[in-house]
């Protein structure tokens, strides 16, 4: 009987100690990461940071012959410490910037959550996103090829002037004019441009242009899809010209949402919504050499504030997988953003087949960008054909 009492007391102490530990640890997590109490986004991206080698090494702990002696083991002190630091404190012990970002409010607000890794490189080469400024020039600057890029654009307020009433334009198609429209291509940051095409000395955060911009990528993608038998509407709206002095870069997605809604009202068959941007990262981070040719790498952004963001992630994953199957490494992966890190929705609540694609970076040249758009066209054509069989 005395032995049973002793065992009971021991179990009681263990249970009590466990309860205290869980309580203290939960309070600790609530302090270091308050967002966990209201959203699961802090846990997002952990699956992407765990490689298949992790699970292989885990099994090899029980089956010794599975592990080669020549290969380093995943469960080293450094790897375990790094993983736990990222999981609990959102700090990478091998990246000093994350320590500073954790200590200075606002410094990490533009960060992204890696939802799906693009390649086997363990280095998390996060994209760089410079917001489109409010004070974009109303006249077109001289481009690097010496040509004048256009004429002054008069200021306008919403609902006034010819620009305000312009509808999304259909991508020209010389032979198949009656294709049912399934794809809408638009640009929330329509003036994003590239340093190689702008005057010498242009900085990355000033690489914007009224005509030499990402709408060129949309035009090429739309033309390619039309040639493959897929109907496209391409919006060429210039929100800076449309809203004039009332333009605000922070409202870009509100402006583009109106365009999307109007296009879908006009063409109810639209189900694929593609918002094309370009990244602000340097060339070394946005270029991939495949079979001796340089391609502008791309990546996808998913708005985590959308209640159905998983569906958008699944759509992006289909495209991402097909891209990397054909051209390994051309897609850098899928990244998630909430309201602290950006718009948080990106109009993706409108359709499960909606995606935001950042094609190349601010230093990629036209040839590299076009190669990537052509590959993207192939993949989109395959995906849309597969999903609409029968």
C-alpha cells in the first residue's frame, strides 16, 4: 500500500510539473509572439523549411543502415538550434539582421513567409518588394535607348476624363477573335520598370515608368495565350494617370480590384486572374541560368488574410510545380503575406484561380524577362487545358 502511495505521489508530481511547464511555456510564446493568439500564420512556412532529408534522417535514427556515413546528419546542434530559434522567436541565429529586426519595431514589416520552397538551396533568398510611390512623374522620362517614352499625362480625378472611363483592353488576336475570355491579366503596380531600360543612374526604388513597364510582360503573355487558343483580356490601366493628384500607392489594389470586377461583369467566363509585378531584388537573386540561357526567376505571393488563401496557394503550387519540372529553379517558390507585410489579400478572394506573380527583378533585361514569360505561357496553356477538359 505504501508503495502505491509513493507511486501515486510521483505521478502527481509529474503531472503537476508538466502542467506548470505547459502554462509557463504558453505564456512565454504569448509574450514573444502575440500574433499566435489570433492567427496561425506564424506557423506557416515551417513545412517549406523542412527538407525531405529531415524525414529521411529521422527514420535512419531507427534504421541505421539507411544513413550514409559520408553525408552530414540533419540533427546537428546548429541545425536544431536554428530551427527552434526560427519557430519560437522568429530569429535566425546565423542572420544578424533578424536580431535587429526583432528589436526594432517596423523593421521586419515587409517580410514574407515562405510557404513552398522553389529549390533545394537551404538559403532563404527572400524577395525584395519596394512599394510603388505616390509621387510618380506625370511625364515620361527618356529611356536608355534614347527614345522619348510619350507625352505628358493630364491630371484626372476618378470618374472624370477619358482615362477614367477606359475599359480593360482585349489582347489583339488576328485570327481567333471569337475566343471565349477565360484569363484576365492586370497590373496593380503597372509602372514597375527595370534599370536596364531606364536612364543611367536610376536606383531600384525609383525604377518606374509610364510605358516601359510590366504591362509589356502582360501583353506578351496575353498574345502567347491567344495564339494557343485561350481567350485573354489584358488591362492596361495606368492608375497614376487615372487618379492624378489623388493617386495613392497604398491603394493600388483597391484601384485594380475595381478593374477586375468590371472585367468579370463584362465577361462572366473569366476565371483565371493574373496580377503581374516585378521584384526589386538584385540580378544575382532574380536570375537563373538553365541550359546555357539566363531566365528571370519568378515567384508567387499569396494573401494570408483571405479566408480561402489555401485555394490560391494550391493554384499557385500547380503553376510553380509545372514550371520547375520544365525549367528547374525558374520559380523561387510561393510566399505568403498578411496585412502587416503588405495588402494581405491582393484581390485573391475574388477567385480561387487568382495569383500574383513577380516576374524577374529590377535588373533583369528584356531578353531574360521574355524567356520567362514564354515558359509561363506554356505552363498556363497546359494547366488551363487540363482543367477544362470535357
